[in-house]
C-alpha cells in the first residue's frame, strides 16, 4: 500500500513538473515571446489612452475656470462672491 502511495505521489509531482516546464518552454519560443511583447504593448497603449483622457478632462475643467474668471463664458459683469 505504501509503495502505491509513493508511486502515485511521484507520478503526480512528475506530471506537475513537466507541465510547468512546458509552459516555461512555450514562453521562450518566438511565438511565446511575441505574444508577451504584444500583450505588453497593448497594456502600454491602454495606459497612454487613459492618461490622454485624464489630461483632456483636466484641460477642459481648467479652460472653463479660466473662461469664467476672465468673463469669456458669456456672463459679463458677474461678480465673484468670495
């Protein structure tokens, strides 16, 4: 019974090691490396897109503040109550 347990344990560990090594080997192939680089570039593009959207939003808010403070928003003669 003990031998059967250790045999099953050895087979299980061996299968896990082979699967892990296969995944690592796949990542080191040209196709695997290209996939990793492609995913990284897609993530970078998303980050740049989000940054640009944040900058546009902040720019719009600041422009509205400047227009209001200079009277260019169409409300001439508005008195600030601070």
